[in-house]
C-alpha cells in the first residue's frame, strides 16, 4: 500500500528504512530517538552518527539499521515549535521530503515515519500530521514507494471536529445491528431465488448472454467515461501500481472490497455507481458495518479524498482504504 497509518512501534517495522526524529547533533535522545538507538544497538549507531553530525534542521542522512528489522535508518532533524509563524511548517515538510528522496535514491521500496517534532519539540500533533500528510501525498504523485506513518495516539490522526460530528450523526442514523441487516438480506435473497426459478427454463445461451460485465471491463470503461487515466486513478485510490496492473490485465482477478471502494472514490462515483461496481466484484455496502456506513457518508456528500476518509476510518478503528 503506498500510504497507510499504523499503530506500531517503529523499531518493529519491517520496512526497508525507518526514520529517526533526530536532533541536529545526531546524538542519542529520548522518546522515539532513544528507542531507535536502543533497538539498533546504541554503541554501533552512535559511532555511525558521529561521522555524519551535525546536520541542519530539515536535512536527512542515512545509516545502517544495525540490529533493527529495517535495513536503514534515515535521520532527520525536525523543527522546535515556537509559534507556527517562524517557518516551522516549511522545515517540517523538508524533513519528510528529504527523507523520502533519500530513501528512493538508496533503492528503498518502503519506509516508516514517526510523527516528527510532535513530542518534546512541541509541534501540535494535528498540525504535524497535516504537514506529514501533505508532504507524503505530494511525493507519491511522482514516485512509487510504500510509506507508513506510525502513530500511537489516534487522537492525533483526525480531521475537523465538525466532520467527525457529521459522521457520528450519520452513523447514529444509519448503522443497524447485524441481525436486522441479515433479516433484510434474507428477504431480498428470497425474492432473488423466486425470480431465478421463473427463469430457470431459459436457454443456456440466453443465460450466458445476460451475464454481468466483468469487473475489470467495468472499471476500464468507467476510467474512460470519467476522463481519467490509470496513473491518476491508482494514485488517487492510494493503490500500488502492481496491484492496479493485476486488476487491469487479469480479467478474472477480483480485488478486495477495500480496493474496489478506493477505486470508486478515485473515480468519484455516485452511490449507485459504487454499489454497481461493488456488485460486479461480489460485494455490497451494508448498514451493519461501521466501515461501510462511513464510506457511504463520504460518497453521499461528494467528499472524495481517500486520505481524509482514512483519517476518519482510523479514528473509528476501521481498516483503511487502498492496499490489496
């Protein structure tokens, strides 16, 4: 998955590189920095860092990962937050941009970040997250890289309270218990079988001729109809290029429900169009699933930013859009 959020100890991430929220002296510190030094092997990492120190705020350098699962550690010095008007956002953005650039130049295919400067450096977490999101999204527009943001505090990973309130209200009005949803499906299934029995005597050629358009064919038709191209769609859907290629070239391949919904969001489909695309892959939206109701809210309100949707899904402990 190109960009996702995880609740995980960054020292346990099995990515090609992890990012250390360092100080300009590249000295062992506290918090995330101290944890990375301890897990990598303090003596070895301190010796490697001494050869590269000092660095400027926003700059990034790279060392071996030593005892970490990650092959490399990219060290970047985040800004100390003062008042938000002293160039902090630009410097913080440089931390992400320079770290991502260095990862690609080193041949990395995956990288994990902490929320830089949001600890003892005092950067407000919501603002720090917004800078991180913007920087990563911008970089991924022209590069292929799996990026993870490791966050322990889900309160930091959220959009406006107004939007959260609207989503909560929509959930209250539309979420139903699974048992009630099951009864509704059973009623619909009974109608389906009744119709099927009426058509059971139809010739085989007629039945085969009336099969639905395959998922991949529907997707490609929609991309053309919406005036978009493949790259625009899979990047906006937060999907890996290889996964999209598999969907495009293998007519029998059926992606996950999350992938189908991500594609619907990227194509800015209406709710009816989204339901049709899901049906062709064997899925449906259900009001007994919190994930589905949240997605439905965004589609009905014409909000098609997959990263904004993922912020809300993360807040509700739901799986995120994109991926396999």
